[in-house]
C-alpha cells in the first residue's frame, strides 16, 4: 500500500477537496457544513494515512468520511432533522464520487457537482470578484492566502470577502444547479474566469497538476453545455495550448525555463493541433473575446515549434486587440513585453514604468529583464531581487535570484 506523507495528503487535497465539497453541498445544501466536514476528513487522513497507507480510492474515502462527520455534527447539534431524514435514505457514497462529463440527465444538463458549485458561486447576486474567489476556495482547494494572492489583496481582506459571500448565498437561498439555457450567457464570464484561475493555480508546481487537468475537464464540459459560445471554446483552446508546453517549462532540477529557451521538441503536438484548430473555428465566427485572443497569441507561440522563430509582430497586433477588450494593467504589461521584442527594450520600459503594478511580482521581473537588456545592471539586479521577494513559489523565487546573480 502506498505510503502517505504530508505532501501526498496535500496533493490529494488539491485534487479531491473540490469534488468532495461539491458532492456534500448537494447532499446537505450548506456550504459551511460541507467545507468543514471535508477539512475534518483531511485532518483525519493526516493522522491515519501515514500509518495505514493510502486507501485504494483516496477521493472516495474523503467524501465518505466527510459525509459521516457532517451527519454526526448535525446529530450533535440536534437540528436539520429533515436533512437527516433525507440523508438516511441516500445510498452509500460510491467508491468514485466523480461524474462522467459525457453523461447528461433527463433535462439535458450535465450532472457534475463541481459544475453546479461553480454556477452557484457565480450567481449574479454576488460581485464578480466574490464569485471567482469563492469558487477558487471551494472548488480549487486553494487556501485563503493563495486566493488573496490571485487578487493581489491581503489575506485578512480576502477572508472577510469569502465569509460575506457564503453568508449571501445562504441568506438569498441561491440554488445549487446549472442555470437554465436562457440564463447561461449572463452567468458565463465569472465561470470562465474561475476555470482559468484554477488552471493557473495548478501551474505553481508539479504537485498541483491535478488542478490543471480539472480546469481543462471543466472547460470541456462547458463546451458541451454551450457549443455556440466562442469564448468557451477560446478558453479551452487557451488551456490546451498552455498545457502543450508544460513539460518544457521546468528543468529536471525543478527550475523554470523561459519560453524562448524551452526545448520545443517537448511540446505536445496533439494538444497544439487541437488548440489551434479550435482557434481557427473561433476566428471564423468573428466574435472575438479575451480568451479567444489569448488563445490566438498562444497559437502563434506554438507555431514557433515548426517555424523556428516567434512572430512577435503578429503577437503585438493581437495584444492591441486584447487591450481594447480588456484594458487591464496586466494585459498592458504583456503587450509592453511584446512591444519590446518588436521595437526594443527602451520602448517597452517606457510603457512598463507607467503601470501601477507595484504589488505584482511579474511587473518587477519584466522591468528587471528590460533594464538588463539596456545595460542598467544595478537597477536590473534590484528589480530581480524585488521580484524574488514577491514571487509565490520557491521555484520562481530561485529562478529570479539566479537571474539577478547572473546579471550582477
């Protein structure tokens, strides 16, 4: 039986907690009960698995243990007797609590608890930021601190927002279901943002890869649910094209590799071809959106695997369109980086220095690279050091420290 140390339990938490929370919300109809029960189940796992080894199906074990813990809690509190009556009639939890995304219920909807949870959290009664943050916390298995970093805010601030969002769901009796067909389009933007941020969270290290697979799976489910929405297809293409380069992003020692230095023989041609085919279909629809444009940018990068060089002028044009649709500082930063490849680092640095992104480590990393290319060594080293202190993972911190030392 496989040994289960703390790192293994943490990895399983990332992969399975969202599935378990979603399943228990369907049963109990209460986010707090579901979340607390799953956390308690993982606490039990941390105590028991190292000695006993991993169970055959860790996800099913967690869901069953959490469900039993929730029932015990309700009994102790002597409330929700109507819920207990329903629970008593439910069949035992299956070994695999997942849903088959290819199966639909009688109404034609996809019976996936995690998809239902996303749409519950992304109800229009909540602010867009609360929608995304709550779903990342519940479905993605991210800590409050990790969610806070995604939004560039302090952890206590994010904790308060999450509590308020859960209270609003409960008070407003927001239903736990996939919306009706006529409601889907209006509910879509935060749902796509959630899937994208879940994927980005999974990019933080090898232990989090389950989140990337989960984001891609959810994107495929959304394409099945909404085949005529080009932004849904654009998101799927973006994730596939990003995933195609995963193996080349790190060296054997775990250190990061810049895009220009990646071994293109490691890029997954099947994922590239699928992603580029989706991008071409999106272009024919002529209904551009930010995910489609990001996918198109990644499709141009993927062309470098066969062309041997990157068409930065085309990428810059795409960023011009993206900045029109999504005029955010982060998009402006990425456009400036592309401009630096076309017009040189001085032109890019002028734009970067106008951005208000002091709390974003990639801003300082981009400045450092531009300063290095301009020969402003002392400023570049200081910018690398600033970026390293703010980077979210040890691999990124070490990469930036190495760049700083090499520049010095």
